[in-house]
């Protein structure tokens, strides 16, 4: 069960990181 939750956490973290990158890129374009 722990391995499954670890995989789930990795996917969630990747999604959060992708969202954070997209938000930061939007902020940069808005500043321009």
C-alpha cells in the first residue's frame, strides 16, 4: 500500500509543480 501512495504522491507533486510553473510563466508574461 505504501508503494501505491508513493506513486500517487509523485503524480500529485508533478501536477503541482506543472501548475506552479504555468502560473509563474503567466505572471512573467503579465509583467511584460
